[in-house]
């Protein structure tokens, strides 16, 4: 009985950390930073933002500011996947970059996803980076070669991928997302917005309840 209770408490604590814990943003941290100032007119979502679902009649927009190297983002990824599968015909799910300082490969991973997006493979790379996070997250060395391997696995034009990864416009696209996040008060990842309102669900059930509540509103 005690063993089962202990396991349950560990699971609850882990899930709470995944959804409710945030890494404080420290612009003084030199590694993995993106030099960005808050956007003067910050928006949760823009026309250029990456949409993971595109319902014909969207009733709600869920935006996540994320860091591919963030363990909490990796932990909540399956929850987001389940929710977007369930509500894909009603809710627009949007992923926005917010690489955190202290993550050696966070900004590189964001540029990797953006380089893949140029070839229409953002969603595939988004999934690849999260499902393999345990293999490269928290590494001290650059994982550019590994990410290049992911691009090959996804069938991308590698010459074009390499060029996009190094293109200053790709880094600028990542900074643009982060600038919006900073302007909206984002301090850590994952941070969620439902139709522009910041929310902090503490569990998968609470997240789903928030979505149901918004969808039920006239």
C-alpha cells in the first residue's frame, strides 16, 4: 500500500513539474541565449506562426511558447499531442519558439525546426526533436550533426537545410517569436495562451477542462 502511494505521489509530482514549473529567464546567462528585446506590440500568435492544426472553423487558439530542450516541454509534449488530436477539428494549436538560456542546444534546435519549416516539414521536426530529447537534451556539446541526421531521416534537401540553418533570417525568425514572448511576459517554458489569455494548467485533466470551458462559451 505504501509503495503504491509513493509511486502515485512521484507521478503527481513529476506531472506537476512538467506543467507548472518554469525556468526563470536570466538574460545574463551566456549559453544558449537569443539576443532579443520585448516586442513593442507583442502578439500571442501571428500570421507567420507555426500552426499544428488548421481546422476549417477554428473555435479556439492554443499557443505554446516552448524550448525543445526544456524537460518540462518534453514532458508536456504527449499531453499537447493528445489534446490536438482530440480537438484538431475545433482548435488551432500553435507552437512558438522561446529557447531558454542555459540550454546549449535550445536555440540550435529552434533553428533546426525553422530550417525544416522552409521545406514544409516543421511538424515532423517538431515531433522528432521532442521524441528524441532524452538523447541530446542537457548536452554540453553542439548537437548540430545529430540534428542534421534528423533532417536526413525526414528526407530534407540537406544542402538547403544547411543553408537555412546558417541563414541569419532563420535566427531572426526565432528571435521574433521570443520577442513576442518577452513582450507578453513569458519568463519560462512551457507557457500557454488560450485566445490570448495566459493559463497555467496543473494537469492534463485541467488543461482539457480549460479548453472545454472556452469551447462552451457563446
